[in-house]
C-alpha cells in the first residue's frame, strides 16, 4: 500500500520548490501596470540582480520568458548573422544554446566533450590560439549542466581565454548555478550572463534574467541580430512598461521580489555553503550505493560534480522503475535522464528552497526504492549522508 500521502517532495532540477511566502506574494488582484508600486518592484529586482550576478559595471534585464528565451536574448543583442561562436560542450545545454544560435544564422562550432566530464580549459586555450584571425566572436558555456550534473570552472575558462589573448565575448549560462554556488561576473570577466527564475532563485518558471558587461553593450551597438522584443536599447527607456517591451508580469515580479528577499535574508554566500553541504550529503549517499554495481555517478571526477544537481546512472536497470516507485509509493519525484542519458539515469536536485531534512527524505526514498526493486547497491547510503551533514557542523 502506498505511503505517498502527505506533502509531495519535488526533487527535480527545475522547476524547484516555491516557498509559501513567494506564492503568497503573487496572490493579489490584477494591477495597474503603470503604477508606482509595480515600477518600484521592477527597479528593485533589476538592482538586486546586479548583486546576485556579482556585477557593478553590468546592466541587468528581465524578460517574460524562460531560460531558453534568455539564450536568444543574449545572442541577438550582441551578434550578427554569420558570426562564428564556439560552444564548450559538457552535456546538453551549452549545445542547446548553440543550436538556438544556428537557427538565428550563426556559424556554430562545438568543442566536444563527453557527457561525463567538465570543459577542459587547456583545450579551450588551444582552440582559441589556433584562431589567429579571431573569427570566433563569442564563447558559450554553462556553469552547471543539469542533464549531466557537471559543473564547469568558469574562472579557469576565463584564464584560458586570456592566455590565448582572444577578444571573443564570454557568455555564461548560470541558470542552474545562480543562488547555488559562487558566480562572479565582474571578477571572472563574463560579458553576458543568463539565468532564470525557477531554479536557485526559488520562483515559478516564466522570468528570464540577463546581465551585460560594458564590452557586451559596445557589441550591441553594431549587432545585426537585434530584435524588437529582446532588444536592450528598447528596454533602456525610462517608462516602466518598456522594461518588458509591453505588459509587465506583475504577479511574477512580486513573487520574485519575495524570493530575492529570502535569498538576501539568508545571505548569498550562506546559500552557497548550504548547497555545498547538501550536495556533499547526496554525493556521500551515491558513493555508498555505487559499491553494489547497480548505481554510478555520471560525473567521474568529484570536483566536477555540481552543487545543485547530481546525475546518477543505473547500469543494468531502467531508472524509470525507480522514479515511478518513489513517486507513487513514497511521494518523492526524481528527475529523469535527458538526452543521451535518457533511460540510463535519474537526477537528484538539491537546489533552491531545500534543506537537510528534505534531502535526507529524498535519499531515504531512493534507498527504499533500490531495495524494493532489487537494484544492486551498497547499504548505508542514508547513514553516509547523515555523517556528511554532521561533518558540516563540526
């Protein structure tokens, strides 16, 4: 008999859990989009995005859109048809960003990498040094790939670009990392950064965010792909409605304002520490489970495992059986494998509005499911997770 009655645990890597206070902030009547209150909340969110992206010189923008749309906003504002871009692959999402560029008429080159490894900065440096004519106009990378669970070293990639002496724009997708781990736009020399509302920023899907450096703003002046809705110049006008190229997403903005308030009340750096500790607990459990042969990390190098999501391989068994069991019998929803990991993996999210009991509950449900379905695994994963959390407080 199912034990799923009670509050469902959503343990997928986006959309993540939305705090009650955020839901309550959106529970209001329709509003005047020209009101001073709405302009104030818009301006406060754009200002706080600068703190979240860690930029003083960058300009921030918000779109009624998801992360894929933010990709397009980033590309169209700084590039022209026929421009060459270099995609640094580490799974599905940087390649997806490149695919969006190809549909816009960009010349896309992918620096290939397996779905089990982070981007190699040395390979980036070598490729850029070979581009003596500086044909590459932009470099696209994700900080965390939610399909693979890989985290890329953005500072090291920036160092590789500098070592090559290459002038390309450095464009980073921080959709699955902002609010979950260090991100330093100015310090790392990032020219365009994108994120979205529904992961570490603890909101419903529907808001895409972007920050542009002065270098990116200069490129914008001659970009040939500019489009009315995405265009930064259109959104730089003083009227409030222009910030969204029309009707503002009022309810979502009040919700995001509440989510930002929660994040700043905790402290951005404290949120990074929390995510690191919860990731350590999850990874300790998976390490123990992997000793039985039926479970394995997708990312082979521990330092390349993301603090926001862990992708777990299930050699010899169908992960959908486990996902179905935890959902129907225990009320825990795990993420599915994506792309070439479809039918080969499940994903555990530990991002956004999540704490230790929620993570331990998810891990406990998985361990029950592994035993119930006779999936080979080492015993004691949950105990290892508890020990990892105990180490956090020592």
